[in-house]
């Protein structure tokens, strides 16, 4: 199962976090949900305390993140080049920068399931791998083949998603981030996530990380709570 998403990330000093969240939510409700073919907008907000990964300190420098959902790459490109979309992003609050990156998003089944289910649970651990990599294509192929089955073993995991950047055919309305690949593992709560991180499956994942094809870029880990906004709340227009 796959779809396409446009990721908007707001960054800046943490003192601007409330302003960034308010601005992003207002744009999603007032403009983005009314764009043609937007099936949903997910707002991701940082969990600043309580999420515990025994191998990593969480990254907290991201202010807020939005995912605009589309059925195809063509509908994504049409929406983000719409005049209303560009106008909505023209005047961000002071001290806040925005990036926009298109992805093909692939869903993987969790343990005991033969097919992936929809994204429903609220807590997400959002991971991104940044270049350079010795051979990016080899890194991606290795990751997709071997890492999701290990993530599927995490206790009480609800969803597994991998994010493949799409660079061709997507206009740079906002500056895109240069990613190799991303992933997202999803749980019902912070407590469920913490229990999964304390499990043998997390240790197995970490051991596999050290066998990845060579890369020397950053890999970031954001504990986040997700809220879904649906177009049914507003009248869609073209």
C-alpha cells in the first residue's frame, strides 16, 4: 500500500513553537484542506518529555510538521503549485523557516498481519536519514528489504511507514530537504512506545542499524503526536 505526501517542516528557535503550531493549523484548516485532491492533513507536534529510546536522545529542534496526503504524484504537484497554496506560505511568522518535500509513502504490515492497515494511532516516532551515503540506491534497497520486518516485531506497534523522497516532477514551492529515506513507527501512546523501546526487538533493530550500507549523514528521531484534519470539515473547491 502506498500514497504520496507533501511534508512541510517548520524550524526555528523553540520559543516560536506555539506560533508555528498555530500558524500551521490555521493554514491547514483555512486553505490546504480545500485544495483539490487533498485527502487529509496530518499535524505532528513534538513530545518534549516522556518518550524514551534507550539508544538515542530525541531530536526536539523541529517546531511542527504537516503531511498533506494525495492519491497520486500528479495530484500532489497540482495542489502545491496552486496559487492559493503558495500564497498561504508567503508570510510565515518571524523567526520561522519552512521546507517542503514530496514523498512516496509505503506502508508495511506489523507482526501477525498479512497486509498493512491504515494510519490510525496517535504517537509516531518520525525518523529521517540524511546524506551522504556511499551508494544511496543500495542503502534504500537494503533498508526497505530488511528493516521493516524488524520494526514489525516491536510490541504493540500499530503502523510502519517508509518515506521515499520524490525529486522528479515535483516543483520546489518550498526548499526541499535532501533526505535518503525516512520511516515512521506508530503506537497508541507514549507508554506503549516506551515499552516497545525497552524490548528485545529494539535491540535487534539497533544491531541491524550498525550493518547498514555506509552512510555518514545524520539520522534524526522525533517523538511526535499526530492529529488528523479531514476535508469533510471544509467545502472542497478547485
